[in-house]
């Protein structure tokens, strides 16, 4: 009876044997930039547990925790957390995290390479992110046997979910990412371009397309046209003089004429008057302006407004 009374008094006085019941909340440490196992060690010190989430769309599992780097976290550093709170750590493989930290924009691919796949090897522009790279034929550059077939969209999509703490500019770029439907390539042909277009803002963990072009049979990707040898002078006497050939007219494309006559049009674009403003978005999209473009424009300089979402050289096209 005395033992029962003691137990009742203990409960009434607020004593509890439940582990962590009276533990004060901890301050969430900053783990962004740390290798995943080191990040988890810091959480373990506070009796916290983080869930790893692949920041790409490949849904990969983290087996070797030393091979992954945290690129974002929820809750943010400094927020109050307890053992029962859900903690999410967004990760990429170490080489991928380093690549995106170094490349805020899509790099311009180097000139001559034997094949597109060389770009993912050591020393190439995409070394370290080979799992995120896919090869497709550029529009109109696929082999003849593919031209009657409908191109496909990549599955899974190369556009990952936006990171929780992404800056506003990144959110805008993420909303504009619309990968083109193209024919898949093996990567053995020479490079024709990239998606996104060189210089476009990148979203960490997104897929990267290297676009290729078919090379005619018997021609090497590195073949240069041979210089023509100078013709031997003819020794025929008193050859009849010949009239100079008529010069061929130079063909021009009207749509490539810059619209600089109107100083309110940005000279980086042609085919439509892109206004000069602090920001320009495609009309009808999710962008917040303040200026909008309602017709297609071809990029002839730098795509400073990120209007070319699919990397085909045109912005705000409806097709």
C-alpha cells in the first residue's frame, strides 16, 4: 500500500520515466555542404535523425554515406527541433554536388571531341555528373530512319523538385524548365549543342542533355576539309579572255535583321521586339514580369531573360 501511494505521489509531482519527455528542443545545426555521414554524426550528437532524399529525379538510394553531400536541409539551420521532428536532408553524389557548386550556368561545350560521350570522361565539361547526362539528337539532326518516328520525352523527367530553400531566381528558372521531346542517341556522334542552352541558369540535380548530330558514313567527326591546292597555270598561248563571273547575291534572312532601330528592343533577340526591362517573362506563363513577350523570338546573343526554356535557340515559342 505504501509503495502504491509513493507511485501516485511521483506521478502527481510531474516525475516521468519516459525518455526525452522533458528534453528541451535543440537548435538545428547547419549541415549543408557536409558529406552525409558527417552531417548525420552532427545530428546524432543531438539525438536527431535525418532522412536522405536524392535531389535528382533518379530516386537513388544512399548506400555509401561517405559518397553523398547535403545540398539543402529542412528545418533550416538555427530552427528549434526535437527528436520527434522530421528532418530531411537533400543530397547529391559528391562529384555532382561539386559540379553544380562550380557551374551555376550551363557550360559551353568545348570544340572538337571524337564523340559526345567524351564530355563525361575525365577532363570533359560534364565529368562527375555522368549519371545525370543523357544523349539526344538535336532537332533535325537525327538519322533518316528516325525522322518518321515521334520523339519522346525523357522518363523520368530531368527536372527535379525545387529545393525548399532555393532562391527566388532559382524558382523562376525551375518554372521555365521544359525539356524538349527528342530522339535518344548513343553519344557516339559529335556534339551539336546542349539542353539547357549554354549560359542558362541551372537547377542543382537537374538532368543535362548533350545534343548530337549524325555524321555521314565514312566521315570522321574530326575530319577537316582539305585545303585546295593551287591550280597549275595553263601554258596555252593566246587563250581567249573570259569575262569575270557574275557575283552571287548574298542571301540574308529578314528575321535575323536586328531590331536595334527601335532602342526599346533588346539586341540579344530578333524576330520579335523583346523589351528592355529588369526582367522579361513569356506571356501566359508563371513569371512575374514586369515585362512580357507574347510571340517567339530567336536568341542571337545572350539569353539574359532565360526565355529559351528548351535550349533550341528560340524563346516563348508555342510549339
